């Protein structure tokens, strides 16, 4: 399969690239700065093409992509994260819609894109794909808009559309200011991590499990429209995460470790029976193993 991939140099994108490359697909990367070393290669193989550019200059590269005739699009690009403000969110929505408009003209038969748990709103309990959507912030509102417009385009043009709502993704390559990389940096220096709220609970999902979900959906989705939660299906507290990190560093939990604020995250669990049944996916990486893999990555930077 020929796969057109956006956002390949991002946190999740690198893992998705590695997964679909390992499966033998031909990959067309849209990137201004992707280099072989970004993905651990000395040079790109014949199965990897790089189209220099971004979503702001579609007209300069759309002709070449049309000649390549990719079978599927995996759209992960979203500028400005972790910013969730109105201007950034609207800009990303517009850029993504322009890309979606292009897909029928370049031969795309399947669009796979990602959303967020925030589409369900700031609530606790179990979130199912059919639940009412209550955007928590402009980012979630933009994602919801993109999902609905994307699936309407797919129906009109008779192509497949997949929307994966990702919960709290963690793992190698995550931005330095996120919970785990920040705590790893502090512990490596012998310092006490600065934690906003130890009692916050999230549904954490390891990034390689996310990449595997995306690859499986691309191959196994049968319905024309597929909306799926990608989550672990359980809550883990920040206190548990930090405790596991201390074990990796062979340190006792610091008595000075306290919360430095309150979190707005109430604790939302992603129900994953739909993706299990339709796609055959389930998470394979436990929190304990995922944290150890993540620490190993940051230790070797």
C-alpha cells in the first residue's frame, strides 16, 4: 500500500512511520525538514519519498502527489501543540480541511485521522464512541468539526474514513514539558519532580500501542466510517506514575513531593470494546513496561 503521511516528525508520527514502514508499506512523507536520521536511517530506502512542504502550500506539491497516487492518508499534522487556543485551533482546522478536499483528486481511498479524549468534555466516568460530544476547549471543537466534515466528505466521495480518539498518550519522544519527561529529567538530576496534582487520574496509553491501532485500522476497518477510542480502558493516577518512575531510578518517594496545584482533569476512561471487536486491537503495553521503555529512551538522549 502507498501511504501519504503528515506529521511524521511529531511525537506520534515517528512511531506511526516506524510501524507502517516495518509492515512493508511505501510511504510518502509531507515535511519541510524530515531527514533519514530522524527515523534512525542513514538514508531513505526506495519505499520512502519525502515531499518538501507543509499544509500551508498545498498548491506547490499537490501535482506531484497526484502522480504518485497514494492509496491512503494518515493525517497527524497539527501545528502549535500543546496550544489549544482559538486562533491555533481554527488555523489547523482550515489546513486539515484543505487537505481533505484534495484527497479525492489524488487517488486516496481511505483517510485516517486522530482526535482527542477532550471531545467528550471535562467529565469523569466511561466514554463511549456514541456518547454526546461536549468540546472542552477550542482544540476539541476543531477536532469535532474535522471529524464530522471528514466523514461527510467520505460519504460523498465514497471513500473510507477513520477517526481515532486518543486518550493520554505517553512514551519515547514526548515533548519535554509533559509529565513523564519532566519527572524523568528531575529524577536524573537528583531533584524532586514538580507535580501539579498527584491525585489526578488519566487513561494513559503507550505511543507504540497507538501506532499499532492506526496501522490496524488502515488494514482491517470494514465499515465505511469508523470512530474508535484508543485508550487503555483504565485509570492510572499521577501518583502511581511518579511511584513507578522512582522505582526505575531506585529511589524512595521524596517526602517533599507534593502537589503544586489542581488539575482540571476529572478522570475519563476510554471504552475500547468497539475497536477490539471491529479491528482486533487492544493495548499490549502495561504502565510499568511503558514507563521503563520511556525512561530508557530519555536516558540515552
